[in-house]
């Protein structure tokens, strides 16, 4: 989920106590948009673990209750949120989800990524098992990335490298390439699309391009969709486009969303990115997916239209769109 979407869902829900937020989050009768609002408001409490550990840990517990839900999209966002809190009480929960073969691969991938975001050394053994043995490529590759990020975070390099101050609040799956070298966009693009390079290095190039933020950087990032076998990698390109919010990315995202043969995790991320960019031309496109046969894509279109409506409305409360 893009940082822009996250900020939206943190600020539009009425004031509620933790139990009320939990009730909205876990209720299948709640509108999907309201469940997202409850989730990201609980995140605000969960990440305040230094100030109020009791409430923070209670918020983690309430968020984790959603892992029994049917919605792949919601559970994937729940794992993402736990990884962004810096609250280490999330780690045992995320390890359990990552190793649970009954969970959808997209949820298990996000749990692995969250462990990397938390920099949890105790998770390395389980991550290595997943990298070596998991039957799903996206989960395997995410474990590889998480191992790379954890090892980097606990290395001297993490202290020594000069990283660009990010415009984004997210903890990313890999840090951008350091500013020690003045990379040209063409150099970063070459590394981005080099399938012989480790995924961690390719991601570092991706996030350096994101932080450059120009239209030329968008064009370079868009080549990451071409001839790329990794659904994980392509979904991250779409995520980055949502963060950047540059309308130049819209045509490629529309094209990716339209590919019915594309992996659901890629199409879902393209839909959410379009909602985050929120230009008028995305509305009819997203409405066309409110009845998509893939649940996670259909739900992402609902969330994306909810975001668009907020970005383009002067009113704080409005009814989220629903499929016909």
C-alpha cells in the first residue's frame, strides 16, 4: 500500500477506542474502506510502543486477529502494517503467518517482508527455510529480500552508508543505493532490469530511482515490467509508482492492470497505485474492475476508488464505492 493511501486511512475515521477499532476491523459486515481505516488507526497506537507499551501491544494483538479473515487483501495489509510499526511483539505472529501453508501466498509474502522491515534477527532461521523450501516463488524471493535487509540493517554498512533522506515514511524492503556514488538514471535502470543480480541489489536500484523522482526515473522504473518473470518484482514497481504519485506512470499501470494473465499481486498493486495517483482518468479504469473475477483485484479497485474520492472531495465522510 502506498504511503499516500496509508495517510488517508489514518486521518478520516472518527475517534474510537481500541476495542471499537478492533470491532470495526474484524467485522465482515463493515465496509472494506472502514476496516482499512480501523487498521491504520490501530497502527498509530501499535507504533507508539515506547510511549505506551500496554496499549501498543494490545493494538498489535487486535490487528493480528484479522489473520483469520477471508480477505486476502486485508490480511496482506495487516502484515504490512505490523512490519511498519517497529513493534517487535509482532514478530512471533508474523513468523506463524509466514509458515502457515493455509494462508494465501500474498499474505505469507507480506509477513516475510514485514519481518525484514522489523530487522528481526530471531526470524533468520525461519526465513532461510522459506527461501530454500517454499513452493511459491514470491514467498521464496521475499524471504531472500528479508534476509538481505536484516543482514544489512545489522551491519557496519548500514551505519556508514549515506542514504538520501526519504520523502516517504515507509520502511522499504531494501534501502536505496547509497549516495556515495552519483548514479546516472541509465546505470540504475541497467541494474534494475539485470536478472542475474541479487534481488536485494535490484530493489536498491529501484528505491534509488524512486527517490530521484523525475519523469525520466518513472520511465526507467517502467522498464522493470518488461520481460520480468518475477511477480514480486513487478508488484514492487507498481507500489513505488503509487508512492511517487507521478501521473506519467498511469499508462503503464493501466496496461498492467488490464493483463488478466498477470499475477493477482501485480494487478492489485497497480490498482492501488492508480488510486494513489488519483488523476481523473483513473476513475473509469478502476470502475471497470469492481466486478473483476479475482477477489484481491476487485477489492483493490474499491480501495483505490475510495482513495480517489477522498483526494477529490471537500467532505471528510462519504460512502465508499461498491461493486454492482
